[in-house]
């Protein structure tokens, strides 16, 4: 299992429903290291950050973190299935939008990456305006990579991607 997937499972299993008034580093030091001493901070930070982009973690103030319950995470996924912009308006990040678009448009489908890229580029330009060259080149691969690590999508041998149904995503992390 990839280490980012392990980090995500720690967030789901050990930190859900928690509120922390501290830094991500302190959450890692005090709540993650005792559970998984071999997990590096950078891998945990990446899973934490993407969980935030995906709407599973809320930030309030400088150091006030709320990690949603698994039920709330599943509600977030179901909401994205109906409207790709639910919950991502405040984040205003291309990865948040890409996540919502993938869930909304490709739920239960196997599609070529070119179709995913085209749909995301079009939708993000309509919603947020033109992306920088860096974001344009990296938002889709980063989002798909983390969907894969979190068990929400899978890259097939022919380069297509299978996006799991929202129900299957919710079953993964009860």
C-alpha cells in the first residue's frame, strides 16, 4: 500500500471527528507518529493537504483544524456527485475543482485521461479562469494520483482511468 494511502487511512480511522487547535506538524508529532512511526511528515502532510482540498478537512483560523466524520466525508462525496462545485467554492483551488469535476462527470466510468483533462480544463476555465502553465500541467495528474492513493480511482494498463462510484468510495472507508 502506498504511504500516502496509509496516511489517508490514519486520517480516516484515527483523526476523523477531531478538532485540533494546533499546527499540522503538531498533529503529526502527537497523533500520527505514535500510530505509525515509519510514516514521514511529508507523506502525511501531502495526504492531509489533499484531504483538505477534497473537502474532508476544514481549516478555521491559522491553526484550527476540523477533520470531518466519515459520514460527513461521504456526504461530501455524494454532494459532489450532484454538483461539482459544492464545498470547493471557499477553497478556490484547481485541485478542489478537479476533484469535484471528476466525481460529478466520471463517477462509475472508465475513461481515457485525455477526456478527463479536456473536461477539467474546460470546466476550470469556465469557473475560475485560465490556469497558470504549472497548474494546467499538474492539476489533473496530481488529483488522479491522490484519487488512486485514496482508493477512489484506478489507473488501468491501457492508460484509461476507472473512477469508482460514490457508493464504492464510501464503502472503502467506513
